[in-house]
C-alpha cells in the first residue's frame, strides 16, 4: 500500500497519509507525491479545494524521516541533504501560497515536517488528541519548514518559548499560538469531511466548530514574556532550577537536553525576522542554518542521540551558551548562495 494516497472525490482533492506505524513520518517520496498532486490540482478547474488527513489515532505526522538525512550526512553527502531542505521548503511554500482552500485535520502528534504540510494551509482543524510542537532544538536543528514564520507571529514571546523549549501544545494552545484555526471533536471528523466533499467548499466547517477549552499556554503568557525578553539559557537554567512550578520544571528540563547552539540560533532568528516577516524570508533564514547544521552545527550528534542510538544523551560540542564561540551564530545565519532565489521567486526556490 502506498504511504500517501492522493485522489479526487467529486470536486475535492483528497490527500491521506498512510504510514501510521511510523507516526506518518514524511519520506522524500511522500513529499514528492504530495507536491505533484498539489501542482496538478492547482489550475484544475474540476478541483475546488484540498483536504489533507492521516490514518491512525496517534499522529497526523510526527515529522520528517530524519534518519535518512543522518546517514547521508555521515557519508559526507551534504549537498544531497541541502537539496532535500530546499525541496521540502518549496513544498511548504506551495501550501502557504496555495490558491484554493487547503483543509487539514490534525490529530495526535503534529511536529516538525507535519507542521510544514498542514499549518500553512487556509483551514487548520485540531481535535481532542492534538499535540503540536516544533522540537528541533533537541536534535541540534532549529524550527524550520516555515515554522519560524508561525513562531515569529505568535503572541508576545510565545514563539521564542515554543521554539526554544519544544513545548507540546494541545488544541487550545495551538489556537492561541496561531498554529490552528478551529477545534472540532474528532468523533465528528468523518461526518465533516463527508459534508465538505459533498459541498465542494469549506462552508460546512462552521456548523461543527466547538470550544477547545482552556489554554495553559495563554495562562503562562505574561510569565513567558518576562522570562524570554533577554534569553540566556545558562542563566535561565540557574533561575528556573530554583522554581517548583510546572513552567519552571518544564523549562529546566528543556534547557538541559536541547542544544545551546540551536536555542541561541532560534532566539536570533526570531529577533531578526520579527512579526512582519514574509514567508519567504522565514524559509530563507531557516535554510541559512539547516544548510550548515551538519558541518558546523550539532545536527548529526543530536540525531544520533535521539533517533539512531536513542540513548537520549547527546554529547553537544557546545554544552553551554558560554562555550558557543563568539560570532558563530552570525556565521550560521549568514546569507547563502540561495538567498536571492528564495526571496525573489515567490514559491520557495
């Protein structure tokens, strides 16, 4: 069975991820097929909208198949890895700029690459089991696939908090942070999709939308804004270690496991992008880091520890912020040879 099913039902383009045993993690082939379908339907008058969903209760999509990139990096095929980032970002940009309604149903884990193929669409539906995050700092990377665009526009300094810590948002949190649009109970999704296909428009959604409930993230907003105004993970770790609250404990744990280089880069990226950045500027900024993450960053060690050996004990080259060489963040975020292409084409590359 194919890992992704792209078909047309009446006037609706339907995309279903079918790799539940791997939490619907994206492979290169899945991205290729998704892009091909979207391009084919983009100017097809018979297709009025697109719906993307996924099989399995645990995850819409837990991210990309990072293990393959790891092995390519270990073999020294850095240009192949860089090409993958560019192609994935082109897909993210296609979704962001898609001229037709793009409706995502996002249950369970929605992380990394899963955010990239869903949260840039026009209608983002979350449910009872949604757990959404950008946890890239744990593997020595930074939030990418257009995630920095969402983080830069999140209320207050929520984006810094989410990107640096990898905090998992529930449905209400995702709505507060701007990663989702509507909550619909998951036991109603099949009926919703049936009516959407019958109507050929997103109009039926409005009659199913419900209250997502309490957002813990919104409740923590004032404290988050205070803590992340001047980010220094070393000092923050010392301060939060004294605390006993849920937020303090969560931040202490995240700072202890995430790559200091990556956390510093997230802070710098969001500062430079600002809330008024364009989608292309965000993608280009992400590529500056990811294209260098293997040779100059911590990506290989982070991936080894979290996804390959799974010992969850990364031996970071730079174990604290103070150990990160002066000027390295600027070097990692310096323009690349692809900067002009990202910013001028309007479609990602």
